C-alpha cells in the first residue's frame, strides 16, 4: 500500500496522526480519512493542518505550505465538507 502525499509529508515532518491530531485539535480518524482521500476538509481545517506540518518542516526549505496542503493543484483541495 502506497502512502498518500499528505501522509508522506506528515511522516517527513516526524508526526504521527495522533500527534498531528493533538497539535491541531482534529480527530486522528479524520486525519486518516483525509490522508486516504476518503473525506475532504473545510479550508480552515486544511490550513490548520498545513501550519502545523509547515512548522515541523521549516528545516526543509524547498517545501511550501501550498505543496504540503494541495500538491500541484490548490484549487482542488476544498469542498467545504468536514468530518
């Protein structure tokens, strides 16, 4: 099973789903569903996750918050539904 880009970036930042959940106030199960493409999150929630991951990745200068959150297509990340 191949990890999603979101999960890869989270792991690259040294975060588990549970640690990311504690840092963002989002359920670990919601993070799992989002990473696996099974749910979409509200833009504010995605931004909160992105800020935490970006903070952890600040030692990796080539990674921007938009790359973390959306990959190459930022417009596709938001559907306004949050679990």
